[in-house]
């Protein structure tokens, strides 16, 4: 949670900083922002989760341990909130 004013780069940085998340790509309409570590390293398989609401799409590259409890729900809530706003 933050009381700061957020733009798309700040939102995607906050999402990418959550536990179990390596990187995120946030697309709102034609705008796209990326944050995090996209290299695969020695891991040949990376798990990607897509969360979508309206014209907001968040793609999440997971760390090997995956989401910890509650993170997927926080990301889904953020996407739903952005979809309900006039961004």
C-alpha cells in the first residue's frame, strides 16, 4: 500500500517487487511498461501468469518458488482497480 501518486512505471515496479515475482509487463490500452529481471539464467522454463481485466493486462514472470499466498490476489486486485479507473 502507498499513498503516493502512481503512474504506470511506478505500478509495474511495485508489482515486480512482490515476493515470488521476477518481472512484470503491464499493458493498458496501447501503453506498455516493464520492470524486473527478464533473463532466464539456467532455468529453461519460466512460469508466466496473465491477469486481465478490461483493457489492462499484467503478465508476471514468476521466480522458481512461484507466488506466495496472497500475492496473486493482490495483483488481481491491482489490475481490477486499474481497469475501473480512467487511465
